[in-house]
C-alpha cells in the first residue's frame, strides 16, 4: 500500500509515491511546478480514482484557513482546504449562511465543488453554483483567478482537479436563517411517481429514503423547511411524522443525525444530514449517484423498483432528491434534475457488477453519474461528449493552465476528459 494511504471508505489505496503538505503558497507553487505528476487531495471522500496519481499527492491541510465576508457584495472568501463544517460555523458567527450544504459537512470546499457535490431542493443548485470566484496555483507555479462572468468560468469550478490547486474561493452568502426538519413516514412510490412536484415541494429541501427492501414504499421522507418561507402539506399525501429521531438506515440510532421533530435551528445544524460535531473517521460503505432530468423521474423510479430484488441486499440507504440546473460545463445537472444516491454495503465487487444494469435503465433517461463515486466508467467514456457538450472547452482551458499535463491521471484518461 502507498504511504499516502486510502480513501475515506478504505475501498481504494492511493498510488501516489508521496504526500506533500506545503506550509505556504510559495511552497505550494514550488511543489506544483516541480512535480512530474501531481494531484491535490481533499477529504479523501471519493470512491473512485478521480483524486489519484502515480506521482505526488498534495494536501492543503497546513495552509492557513480563514473566512472573511464582504457584506456589500454578498460574498465570503474561504481557503480551498477548509471543510464545510468549519466554514459554516464561522459564517454563522458572522450572521451569514449558504444556500445549501451537502449531507456530510466534513468535506473540503474545493473538493466538493470540483466534483459538483450538491445539497437538495427545488430551485436549489449544487454547491458549485454558489461559487463566484476561484483562485488557483497552477503547475507552472503561477497564481490564477477566475471569476463569474468571464468566458472560462464555466470550467473553473467543476474542474475535477484538472486546472491546479484551489487555494481560495468566493462563495455567495446571505443573512443567516433557521430551518425546521421533520421526518415523515407513510409515502408510497406510486404517489411519488404520479406527482414528484408535490413530494419535492413539501419543503425547502426534501429527501426520500429507501433501502429497496420494499418495492412499494420508501421508509422515510426528510423535510427541511426554512422558517421564513411556506412549505407544503404532508398530510395531503398521507404522511405522518415519525415518533422520534431517525437515521436514514433502518435500525441505526439517529443521534448522529441533525435535529428533527420540527425543532427549528440554524441552517448549518439542519441542512446537512449529519451533525457538525460528529466527524466520522472512515465509512464501511461505498457510494454511487446518478442525476437525471426530473421530468423522467417516474420512469427512473419504475426501473429501480423493478430492480428492488437485486438492489435490496446491497443498499444501506438510497436517497432521492432534487437539484436545479447548473451553468458549469461539467455540471451533473445540465437541467433541473432528480438525483438517486446509493450508500452501498462495502462489497465493491458486487456493486460494480450491478452498475451496468442500473445504468441500462437510467442512461437512456439522461442520467449522469457523480464524478467522485462508483459508476460504469467505460460506459460514460463512450458518451462523454454527448453528456457534456462543453467538455472540449475544458480541455482547452486545461491545456492553458496545465500545459505539461501534470494533473492528468488514468481516471481522466479512461473517461476521455
């Protein structure tokens, strides 16, 4: 095993020869310019080899971390190596909030937006769409800034780590707000398929959870509602509130999850699924996710229900939620989407054997797999230009910022990116 170690889930060992953690931007520039092959490591929360390299791995954990807010512009400046939980705490102290957060708050800002990680909600875009500017150290050792509105900004955020080490970002912020979270039970898949809008419109952020043990009904609906905005009517869909704190996996205690039962709290303590003060050291799981046009949601549900017998034995939790369209060239949501996220049992071989059948049904519906999770790489390689019409523009931007191709790796080569 490489001395660099493994992914968060321990499902893959990195191939890098060494891990370097610069203590200053000058040191970082020197490493980036001198390494023959290099990739930047975030929180290790990927499940494929997107972050891997056979050369030098660079960690940003020793660089200074700060959060500052420009209230007039509605922007917060954060360092790329910062994790969302720490950023959220500081923003809350400053009376500010983000438009969304991912389920797990312990991932780095730069790594999350580079792979188009997202939160949930009708009209709520991915984390990357909340980025207004990116500052990079390139493999020539130069500092480069790309801002929203510039011609190349469409490739700057969801870049898959191909442009340089992200050392700072500017994020859109708004005044802090409260959210109340309630878990409901009693939904059926027929109800979801017949009126997706009614279900996803129940709150600001809505997640439908199943483990596919029951092909007829999901077992939970998590509704996160901003207290300053109206929500939907769960009773109209036959839903009833859960009788206590829940975890999205059956028979797992819910104390590690953010507070439920309709008790309001600050956005950072409700939008993630897991509490900020719970930091998992690793996960006995692997993950996959596909985003597809929300207008095809019913067809996707039908396909997955038909696979319930195969999905159930491997699925710890499957989450359905919505994401609005993004503008980044490699955005997973090229239009308003519904996402199906799978947390699998840690049997990667069995999961990988199942992926082609899942994608057999979802790909014709316009599905795109999450860049940092498990999917059929060969299948995406065959249609990457169709799925991402602007991928050629990213190649030109990459050639300009990484002319020696030091940031390329086998994963990107296999996908033809």
